């Protein structure tokens, strides 16, 4: 399996596991969005809680230029560390929700 396909599988695995453990109800669902053509991957909550609309991302990843970009992480898990445990080098992980200035102070890629 080539690196790109492996990264796709890792991201899908993380999102799928979080969707399975999420606390959804009959009216609010965890929705997995996988766009392998453009390498965009997201877990979102969608539905209604009483008369209040629930819609929002839980996690969002992109794969660009051979790197996994963590665009959003609304969980307590360090998904960057999880990716490292899965075998992704820190040089292939970008914390996209930090500015490029802040990224230089992390152990991960700047971009």
C-alpha cells in the first residue's frame, strides 16, 4: 500500500472510531464525510435537539502534498499523537488550526 492510501486509511479509521463512540441521539447523528477524490475527511454532528439545530464539525482532516493536515479537532484526543503511534512521521503532520508562525514551535510540520 502506498503512503497516500495508508494515510487515507489512518484518517478514516480515526474518524470512524470517534463516530462509533460519539454520544448521538435519535435526532442528532454522527455523520462521516469521506471525499477521497479531493482528500477531505470530516466527522460532523447533524440533527436537532428539541427546537435547536445541531450542526458542526467534530474533526476535519485534509491530505495535501503528502501531508496530513489536521484542520479541526473538537475532541480531547491528541489526534496528531495518534497518527504518530500509527506510524506517520511528525514531518508529515500539520496542525492546520495553528498559524504558520505557531506551527514552527511544535514538533510537527509547518506546512
